[in-house]
C-alpha cells in the first residue's frame, strides 16, 4: 500500500520551458519513489493563456464563449503531454488526462465554470498501474460535453478539487514564490512568509486580490477539509499551510493586505429613493455576467439618492452601454459618471473579530500619506478602501509597515 496520496499542482512559471518541466518531472518521481501515489495538475506554460486569449480577442471581444474556451483550454493540453513525456524520459510511468477524461463536469458558464463532479476512478486505475496521473488544470466539460474553463488561476481549483475527489492527504500548490506572504512580495519586498493561515483568512485575502490562490480553490479546500500547502517549485523548503482555524495558530490581528487594481467606479446621481431602484440598475449588469464589487448608496436627499459601485475596468464600457440601454430612464447622461483608475486596498485578519481599532488605524495611516478614501466596505475579518489607483503601491507599503507586518507576529503592536 502506498504511504500517502499526494496531489501536486504546478503553475505556469513552474512549467515555463522544457528544463523546468524536467525538474517538475523529477519532483513528481521523487514523491512517488518515497512511497506515495501522485496526481499532478498542471497549468499552461507561462504566458500561454494570455497569448491564446489575445488571439481570440482579435476575432471576438468577449471571453464568456464556447469557442473561446475551446481555444484557451489548449494551453493545458500541451503541458500535460509534455510533463507525461518528461516523466517517461526519466524512467517513470505517467498518463496524461484532459478535463473530460477525468469527467471534471462543470456547469455551462464559459470562462468561469464551477466544478460539479469528478470521477476519481480513471486516476485510481492509473495509480494501480504504478503510474503518475498528470491532469490538465483549468478545464472541464459541461453536461452536454462542451469544453469549459474555470476562470483565471483556475488550475488551483482543479488541484484542490482532484485532492478532494481522491481524499488526498494534501494538495501542494507549487508556484514562483515561497508561500503566502503578508502582502504580494513583488510589490512589498518586506512582506513576510506566513507559516499557517486559516481557510477563512486565506479566502478573504484571495477575494481581495492575493492571486496566489484562486478563491474557489480555497472555498473547495475549506468545504472538503483538504490541507493546502503553498510552496516554491524552485526549492524544497516548506511553504504556507492553509488549514482550519483551530490549527492555524493564528492569533494575529492582521494576517495580510492586498490590492485589486484596474477597477472603475460608476456613479448614478439623483436616482429616486424608492424600492426596486437598485435592482433595476444592477440586475441587467448581473445578467450580463458583470461582477459588481463595492456598492455605496448615499443618504436620501429630497427623495433621491446617489449610488456608486465599483467593477473591473475591462467591464466598464459594457456596463455603461447596458445601463443606458436597459435603465436609461434612471441614468440619463447628465447623471451618469464614471472614473477609471481606482483600486481597492484591503486589510484582512481573523483577529479583527475580537479587536476594534483596525479600521481607525487604517484610515489614519492612509490619511497621514494624504491618500483620499473614496469608498469603504467592511466584513467581519476585512476592511477595504477604494482609492485612486496611482496610490495603490504607496498604500500597500504604508499599511504593511503601519501594521508591523514586517515583524514576526509576536512582536507586532496591538492597535
Ligand atoms: P502560478 O502561475 O504558479 O499559479 P500565480 O502568478 O497565479 O502563480 O500566483 C503567484 C503570484 O501571486 C506570485 O508571483 C505573487 O506575485 C502573487 N501574490 C499576490 N499576493 C500574494 C501573497 N500575499 N503572497 C504570495 N504571493 C502573492
Ligand atoms: N492557465 C490558466 C491561467 O493562466 C489557469 C492557471 O494558470 O491556473 O489563468
Ligand atoms: Mg495561479
């Protein structure tokens, strides 16, 4: 009987060229030789998904489309084939699987499909034959057999979903940084690696812009209790464990900070302050698959109010067209305004549940730098501020230092 069942997921930079694919193959074989069954999920080679998307974009403006998924899913097909060949070239045995060959069945929302079920049997058969199973990340099929993709970063979700379906001991996410940090280490060089973080805090960090894990992969890990180990594919040191809160030993006030750039803000002025107006404005956007983030409605004045909301910059033009077309009477041109170039900065920590003062400190730190807050939104363990995008990097650094995130957790001041 094998020792353990280990799922490893390798991101685009980890399989960027043949040398790196060889080194991934070596690592998979080492893991198998140590006595484990191994399933490996791979992303497309670095830059490939962007290249494929750009090709489709020359012919068709939207991503939410059957044929666009047919094109972008091919990146992962190349990687699984190459990795299986590389494992074989080193004397091991491997078999590649595309989404439909493991029956990764999803709903039919192209470009953002959700996994409904996976058939682990073909993978178990592969292990029985002593082979490493190499599975294409990011892709699935809907009930009708159409190819779907899971959204950017979706191979993380494939990895955790495969781990859940196989009841694996761990899902290792191999990437180009050493683990999850208190902020994106490429933007804040002083960021510290986090040893253990709860699913809840990681979910919140991922949802406010820490793209090291796709949000749905964390959701899935939490739902099925899959321990996730985020680590570097370039060395063997341990990375960050994402685990249930009671195992996270995370008595920190703030776990980390993150930013979402390339956002836009739309404001509709003087809409009637009566029931149904928000639904009338926002439903057509939801129907078009546009995800609205922070929504702020002002206090009513003379029976009318202003409403502002943020959305991805890439959706702003389409959103304005839809508003004009489907809610034109509520937003004539002289009452419809927008600005591109805003960003959302968030501070996340489960410690906020029991400590007041984090919001006050965040506002003070931003104000000390002369950074104006355009919108605010909070949840139990998160505070987000919308600011001008040109200040995003400065805000991240100032907040990172202001919350002492460069220090070990035990040396940080409380608010
Ligand atoms: P992969 O191709 O391996 O899936 P991604 O580019 O999707 O890698 O995710 C890894 C990147 O996430 C890192 O290179 C880093 O810049 C970024 N990142 C953002 N926030 C964080 C964070 N808090 N901790 C670690 N990495 C982060
Ligand atoms: N290749 C896909 C992307 O670039 C999926 C992934 O890398 O996780 O988004
Ligand atoms: Mg990724």
